[in-house]
C-alpha cells in the first residue's frame, strides 16, 4: 500500500513536470545556434590602438546589455594596419587573441573573432549602419536621439541592382542586406531600440562606433569591461621575462599577483608596490606638433626623470616611447649615469605580434613599475594608468605626467577604480 502511494505521487510529479516543459518549438530560442544574434562594430580607420580599446569598452557594455535580454554575441573587429603601426604588412589582420585573452573578455560579455563569424554565417551581414554626427551639430541642446540621414562621409559600401549592398570588412568582401547612415547623439545604449527593433535581424554592423559615448565612464560597468581586457598570455610572459632579466621585478616581490579570474580580483589600494624602477611613457612624433607646449624636449624630459629617480631613490628607468631611434639614443645619453631600459623585440616576436605586441609589452612593463609618469592626453598613457588601478597601486604613483614648456603643469585626472 505504502509503495503504491509513493508510485502514485511519483506519477503525478512526472505528469505535472512534463506539462510545464515547453514543446521543442518553444525552446529553440536561447542557446540554439540558429537563434544566435551578432553585433559587429568598427572604428574610424584613423584612430589609434588605445582609443580603439576605449571604444571596445563602450560597445562591450552595449553588447552586455543586449546579451542580458537575448542571445547576442559581440564580434571582435580584427586589428588591421593602424596609422601608427608603420611596420604592419599591408592586408594583414591580427585577431583579438593576438593581443587579448578572449576567455577573459567573454567573462563580461560573449565575444567571438570575426573569422569565426565568417565560418558560422558566411560573408554576409543583414544590416549595417555608419554612425555620424548631425550635420547641424547639437544646437546647444543635448538631446539623445538618432535618425537615418544622408551620408556625410565616403564609405566602402556600394548598392547592387537587387537593392542589397556590397562592401569590404577587414579584408573580406561582405554582402549587406541593408546599409544606412545614422546620425546619432547619445551613448552606446542609445542604439538598443534600433538594434532590437526587428526580431528577424540577427546580424548588425555598426561602423564609426567611436561616435557614441560611454554609458557610464568610470562607473562599475566601465571598470568591469575594462578589467576583462586582460592581455594575451604570450605578451604577459614576454613582459615578465624582461622584468625578471633586466629590472629585478616579479609579481611576488612587486606584490602584483592577480587571480586567474578578474572577477575575483579586488585588491586593497596600496597592495601593489611595483618593481624597483621608474617607468615613463614618452609620446613623441605627432604629439610634438599636435601638443607642442605640453610635450617636453628630450632635455627637459631627462631633467624631470632624473629628479624623479633621485626622489624615489631608484637607479633604473624603463622608457616606453614611439620616438625614432636617434631620439632614444640622445635621451639615453642625457640620462647618464642612470640605467635606461627599453624592450627590444626579437625578430621572431616582432614578426609574429608586430607593433601591437611591442606596444602592449611596453604597457605591461610600465604598469608594473614602482612609479609611473606619462604623456599629456595620450590614451596610451591612460591605459597604463588603468592597468595600475586594477593592480591596486597607490594613486600618487600612477596619475602623473611629464610637463612640457612650463616647469609645473596640471597633472592627469585621477580616474579611480570602482567595483
Ligand atoms: O595608442 P594610441 O592611440 O595613443 O596611438 P595616443 C599611439 C600609437 O603609437 C600606439 C605607438 O598604438 C603605438 O603604435 N606608440 C605610442 C608606442 N607610444 C608608444 C610606446 O611607448 N611604445 C610603443 N611600442 N608604441 C593618439 C592617436 O595617440 O593621438 C590618434 O591614437 C591621434 O590617432 C592622437 O594621433 C593625437 O593617444 O598616444
């Protein structure tokens, strides 16, 4: 009798749970590859590496919002021949895994490489929008809005006779169902209604994505997306090798160890000490013309660096710079008797990871120094400051910059980490 009761209860439970389970046709939406939706984006070709990293944070936070509601994945735009990457081979593209840890990015929002998108979907995108500002400006009143408008700039898409479009995206010929120019005033999330308006649209490309602002610059979500941007392991190892060999620096003695998962890593400020060296990011080339008053001459740079080395009781300085070789040699002479270090990549390293790889190794080494000073308004310097914030350095060792013509100058804003 007791067994029969149990059996009856079990049968009722099974029938009841089956009645709650939706039919197959109702369940195919989430997780089904057919229902996958793709957000692709690109940035103005003239923008440099580190502004592009900033645009990633804006768009990753948009993608995160989309993926919270539906099966969206962000497609990572390969790195082509950037304006500053003089040695990049024409037509060569680096996938994101060359520079960043893809698994780590995915812990904030799902991402895939463009080559994987092409494998999954073929060379086609349903809708593409080229973002632009309003031709009339914002007339003194900031209203969040967007409108389809005539294109203000040239683009690479051409209309086919059947109404679809043809263009090139990262070296691949792409067919686009519909292409429009979109004047927009707003943040990345302003695009959400446009992106989600039609259920049948499963792939959308947004070009000139730098046109939209951050949703919360410096806020929790900004920092989460930024913390997820860990560098690729091969670059971290290269930088670690250099630090150990030339700068007596390693994560244990510098107190810069991090956890495997960035989501668990929230060090107390002041935990990180850094290696026994001073680091500087000295921006030259176009900055000398564009920001002449704020970028020091080599003599003035050496004078400021020597004063810092003396004050911090350090003997070694690591110099990250885009300066031509002859300028670097001059600076090295001016720095006597201090020891000057620079990362000099092996031909194999350079061949494989190019200017982008070298730039990141420079950034990692700068980020691990006892004290860092950068260049006025350089996004390259800003990204180093963020890296140091993530590791928990004291604020005063991070938000510094060299002065230009004037002996004293305004120091960078302190964008402190929030969790
Ligand atoms: O990274 P980035 O956007 O910073 O551009 P800014 C500078 C590029 O120059 C880097 C190289 O991506 C590198 O390729 N570069 C600069 C360096 N400093 C270093 C360095 O210390 N080490 C190495 N290895 N490479 C913006 C530009 O530059 O400045 C904009 O992105 C515009 O296009 C603006 O030109 C005026 O913010 O410094």
